[in-house]
């Protein structure tokens, strides 16, 4: 498996575990995409708890559920960014999160600091982030 595929899988696994810890239930489908040299998007599906599904089915709680989920996603921002930084070896400079309760789909978007050498391959899992000491 190429390094970028291993990195994408490592990110997907880490984000899924963070969702499970944050919401009590992890997604059943996660896919991570690299966007050019400095962007990463994680798409997560089937993340809702049974109670959240009931809110959506009732039609009454969609806006509230979106607000609560968005709040919790941003409350976990430091952990989400750390997972990306640990896997890529690069600092996250921006984080954006979205949730569509009706489709039960979430997105986590990360913009990375520019690389000093764009020709250099992305660091693998466990590589220290720039400005940190190894070991």
C-alpha cells in the first residue's frame, strides 16, 4: 500500500476512534482524501446514535441535533487536529467541521501548514510534527 494510502487509512481510523469516544458510537463508513499538498477531508457516515436518529425521524430536532453535534465536533478540535499532525508530521493551520443530520454524514476538513519542500513526500505515521523533537 502506498504511503498516502496508509496515511489516509491511519487518519480514517484515528478519526473514527475519536468519534466513538466523543459520541459513544463510531461511524460505519469513513473515507479520507488528500486535497493537493495541504488539504485533508474526512467523510464519515452512519455516525448517529439511536436517540439522534429518533430526533431526525421526528423532524422536530434536526436543527438542535446539528447545533449539538457541531458543538461537540469543535469541542474535540484539539484531538482531531492532533491525529492529523501525528499522522502527517505537519501542523494543522485550519479546521472546519460539518454535519448533515438528515443524511447522517459528517465532514472534517483540515488545512496544513505549507511544506518547506513541496517535493518531499508526506511524513508517515508517528513522524514528529515540525518544530517538535523526535523521541
